[in-house]
C-alpha cells in the first residue's frame, strides 16, 4: 500500500483564541489594538489586561484536549477536523500565517504551542505589513505573500508534499485573497463556517492563467516592476489598473499583478532568451549562439540571472546566487567578468565584459577550473 503524501498546511491565524476566552471588556481591547505592532505601543492599563488574557490563554491551551482546543481556536478547529480527530504528525509541516501585529503573533504562538505538543513541526510566519490600518502597506504585504508562495510553498509541493490552505481562522480581508491564491498554489482548501460543524473541503480546480498575453506584450514593464525598478522611461502603460499599485507616484505590482506575473513568468522565461530589461545589459551574438539547443528549464534560469544582474547593475543589490566576479587572467577575453548560471548538473557560468557603462553578455560556458 502506497504511503499517503506528507502534508504542508498553511493556516491563516487570527485572534479567535483570545476572543473566545475573553469577556466583553477584554474583547473590546483585542479589537481596539488589533493593528498595534508592538506591545510597548499599548497604554499600560490596557496592556496589563491583554497580557493577563494572553497568559490565561496560554495556561489553558497547554493542557487542552482535542475538544477544548477546537472550542478555543478556529485555526485548531480546522486542523483537528482535517485529521479527523486523529493527530498523527508523520512528518507533516504546519505554517501559521499571522498579521504583522503584537496580538496576531502572540495568538499564533499559542496555536504553535498546542501543535508542537502533539509532535508537529510548526513555524509562525509574521508577514510584514499584513495589517488593515494602512491599505497600501496591506496590499504590498499580499504581494509579498504571492512571492513567498511561489518560492517556499512550491518547493514543498515539488518535494512531494500535499499543500493544504486552512482558511477557517484569520481575518476576512485576508481570507478572500488567500482563496484566490489557493487556486494556483494549494491542492486543497478547507473551511469551517461559523454556524457549521462539518469541514468544507475544496479540491484544486483546473484553472489556467489567461493573462500571459498581457504580460508578454508588456514584458519589460512587468520585469522591472517585479524587480522594484523605475519604469518612468518606458512611456504610457498599457496594463489593466487592477494589476498595478501606485504608491507615492511610483508603480509596483498589485497583489493580483503579482499572481499574474508569477504564473506567467514560468512559461515566458522557458521559451526564449527575452530582450534585456535594462539599458545597462546587452547580449552579444555569441551569447545567443551559446544558448542554442538549451533546455527549457535552463533557459528559465538564464532569464532569471539576467534579472538578478539587472538589480545588481542598477541598484547595487547582489544576490548570493549571482556570484558576480572578475575572470582570472586572460583566459576568457573579451570577457572580464562572470556570473553563475546554475550550480547543479553541468554547472555553467555566464561570461561578459563592460563597454562603457554597459555590461555585455558574451557566452554561456563551462565553469572555469580552479
């Protein structure tokens, strides 16, 4: 019999564990300070009440059985019902996504205490700017969640985990967005409605991104926005407003634009070497020739390294994976510098040289010995 898949469960965490244990006055304080980032920013009189509430919740959740845990916490209610009251970790991983607030993090840490006590591996992720007081910061936080999903969640999926989004807890402002995100990143989404006792399980739907042509027509804009680079010299934008976010007269990708980009990027970067996104980078004919017959997954990596090189040349931001350095001696002339293309398989490097203020990519070739 084949072993079931390991589970990677993302649970959106709110403050239900605190509000479910609070009286009316305490509950009002939880709501009043829901967006406060630091304990120190709460007046002493109210802070004492909230700290007492948190300690009381901690003492109760540590010793709570399954039934009490489900009553105390919406997040645990969904998790426990998903396991059908039979909690066997078996290597499963739980990510508790909380708001960028004092009470949000404290509540998630209480949920973690209970789950780790049952043998699960648990991580609390406090997402920067995930709070509803500042709309622009909130939208940027949602965009960051998309990037994180594309990097971290997909890596677990590639490793064979079943990805489950538990949206039973948390705030409605975030739930709706994560439901959309689950369409692309989760194998299953679970809910428990407030008046219901049964778990609602929604399998992954066969949805395809239809916005790739928009990205292809505006590729340079999307690439530069994704890298947080200036687009003022590109002229009028021909991109739907829902995909853009304007902050202090500067554009960035909205959460929806980030989803569109991450989903379209894989296909676009795997088809061809795309035109340079920067005036500071040019491709020599010899570079194009060296990419002949390259596999699609390697072509994707080359396009990504061009992006990293762009950020380095325009903003002096160097990623460790770029490994930009001078070539030893005169063994690769006209190339004077090299960057990492990929370090697995046959470990290729990209060689290039400066011409004035422009860096010219000369060739994709084997890594130098020594």
